[in-house]
C-alpha cells in the first residue's frame, strides 16, 4: 500500500502554502523518521520520545519561539505546514507537538521575563510539555476548579489533580490551571517538583490520538517560586482560551494531515484495484467520492492557512481559528469514513490504516475545543457583528 501511494503526484494534489525548501526537508524527515513508526505508536500507545527529540534537534519544536530565546521566530503559516506534514504520517506525533506548543505559547504571551529566560530556551533542547487544564469535574467549563493554589510567603502552593493530559506520560513541564482567591490562575509546574506525580487513570486510554495514555496528573501541595504564577492572578480562563485560540489553527492542520493521508491511500487503492474489468477509480460513483473529498479538504486547508495568516497578522484570530478547527475536524472524520468505504473489505481490515485515521480524526473533534464549544465561540463573534454588543471582534 505504501509503495503504491508513493506514485501519487502529491505536489499536484495539495497546494503548498509554505516555502518548498522547508517542506522538502520536512518531508524527508517525516518519511525517514515518522512514517515507519506511526502504526506502532498507535497500536502500542506510547509517547514517541525519540521522534520528538529528533524533531527538536531539527528545529521544529521551537519554531515559533522568538530568536532571543533560542527559537526560529517563524510564522504560523509555516508552522501550519509543519503540523500538517507531520500529521500526514502520524497525528499522534502531531499532538505531541501541540502540547509543547501550547505550553510555550503561554510562557511567550504571559510569562515574566525570568520565567521566559529559564524555560523557553529548553524547548530547543527537547523539553517535553503538557497543557493541563481538564479535571474530573471540569472539562469544557473551567470557570471554577477543584485544583487550588495559595500563597505561602513568596511562594505558591498548588494542590489538586488533572485528567486527560495529553503527553502526560513523558512531560517534563506542565502549564496548568488552579483556583486562587482571585479566581482561576495559570501556573508553570516543573515535572520534577516535589509532589508532582502521574498515573494512568481509569479513562486515560483513548481510541484516537494515542501518543501514550492521557494521564492523570497529581499536584500534592507542590511548592512553586513566585514567578511560576503566569500572567495575571484570576485571569487564567482568558489566558488559557487565548492559547487555545492559537493552538486550534495547528490542530486544524493536524486534521488536514489526516484527511490527506486517508485520501492518498484510498486514491492509490482505487487506481490499482480492478472490478468489472475496470479500475475502481474509473467508476463515476467512486470519482464523485474523490471529487467531493478533494473539495472539502481544499476548503479545510484554505481555512487553516487563512487562520494561520490571521495569527501572523493578529487579526480576527478567534473567528478564523475556531472555523478552521471545526471544519478541518469534521472533514477529516468524513474523509476517513469515505476512504475506508472506497477500499471495500481491505478498508475495514486491521492492516489498513483507515481505522487509525478515523479514530484520530474523531478524537480531534473533542480534544482542544469540542465542535460544540467552537460553534459557541463563532456565535460570540456574531454578537458585535450584528450590533447586539459594542465590543469589536478580535
Ligand atoms: C484525545 C483527547 C486529548 C485531550 N487532551 C487534553 C489535554 O492535553 N489537556 C487538557 O486539559 N484536556 C485534554 N482533554 C480533555 C478535553 O479538553 C475535554 O474532553 C474537553 O474540554 C471537553 O470536556 P469534557 O470531556 O469534560 O466534556 P463536557 O464538558 O462534559 O461536555 C460534554 C458534551 O457537552 C458539550 N458541551 C459542553 N458545554 C457546552 C455548551 N456550553 N454548549 C454546547 N455544548 C456543550 C461538549 O462539547 C461535549 O460534547 C483531551 C480530550 C481528549 C479526547
């Protein structure tokens, strides 16, 4: 299957939105380091530490970090291409990078200088990180939390437990939320701080986006220096939402990578499989599936790259990012289903990759902002547009 897929003219199929040199180097890396491992990562559900460290050495995990902190100071448009190319091979590797990106974005946007100087350069050295918001009783709604934090002299003490934490089995650093007297607040927690532990909870194993169990993270009266409170006390929900609004575009890029992979595999199969003295691809009904899927994938890709430009321009980030993730997530699930259908019985076998594509695509319709929450967010954008609220949309 893989060999057949290599014959597809991908460059004709998928418009490039970034510099060809960047993409060529990355595609070589993906073909050599990620694609051969993708199926095993999914089946065995482990964090791909070696691959992520290699991606880091190649400069992909700190691509957006400013040069003064050791990064490349790259654009979101290029970052979207990077996430998409990686996810064509493995969405699990893609989401491993997303949690790193979320943690560093919180520091870049809201961290004190001392915190940025301490932690941001470490991302260039392969620091693995998680973005730990969700709790057993607080998922979409994080306006109140069971994890608490309080002052002890100059330090902070944080106490509680987080659930569903992606990359939690390997993380060396967490960005997390806890409630203080002023409200929900962001904290940076080193993984080796006394009192931090992880365990594989009852619901940690998911059927999609399997980069290791989505761990429970326990903070047992963990002591943190004053500058590890990130941003403004009590403004944690807004800060967390801002970071999510940035990562949603890249999550959309991952979903598009899954769509592309499913499309290419089905196209290779339909070209080579024969029925009724004809190639399956020559049946008009099958061509229509491919035409519809291509139109949908193109729409989702254009939206993601529009959203990435919005991030680079700092204009209408919330609207474009939400639309991009919503569209790309829905398209990936639909494409994975149709691609399996086109491949007949082979499409349903465990040997075929369509189960992984479908499970990854579906999981991303919940993780990082469910479809329903994205629609609510787009709905909020409409209020000032319709003149109901005065505040200008950002
Ligand atoms: C694969 C995966 C990885 C994850 N990784 C992380 C991670 O790294 N860090 C982290 O903090 N969390 C993570 N999560 C948790 C994820 O963020 C939550 O699952 C998500 O926020 C939804 O919360 P919930 O599951 O508690 O659903 P609930 O909040 O209980 O919602 C249940 C349903 O109701 C809908 N709903 C809720 N509120 C509204 C509303 N106002 N209007 C309309 N519909 C609504 C939801 O969309 C959902 O369909 C992950 C989840 C998955 C599946």
